[in-house]
């Protein structure tokens, strides 16, 4: 959606930095590959922020392709806010606590 602002919370940026560093430690260049796929997920969200299912109240999520990560975000008043970027195996409490 054109005109929607897109913001990462500091905690979601920490999630991204941690995941990227971990992947880069596993194999050189893998962290950058993760970032490219994450950016694609962000572009999908920006194109159609209301297309992804609401999982709780107004919290939505989408998967990062190729990597087992999930982007949790809200979309209100033409503003997209990414609250968490977490491994799919994380306990629900990890992302739920970010929205309270």
C-alpha cells in the first residue's frame, strides 16, 4: 500500500541483527542472504499489509521465505510497525509480550 509508513521497533531490529550474526557465523554470506529474504518479506508486507491473517487482535504475521523466521507486525492508520522477527520455533510468549 502506497503511503503507509514502515517502522521497525528497536527490539525487532535487535532480532534481525542477532539472526543475521548467527547465520553469518554459520557460513560467510548467509547472513546477507537472510537479510535479502527478510527485505522481500518487508516488501510483501508493504505492498499488501492487510492481506496477511490476523493472529491476535490486530497482530499479523508472515513467514520469511527460505529461512524459518516469522515477521510479526501491526497495521493501523496507514502505519506498519514490525514488532518482532523471530525463529518459527520460538514460544508464543516471545512475540506476544511485545504487543502489551
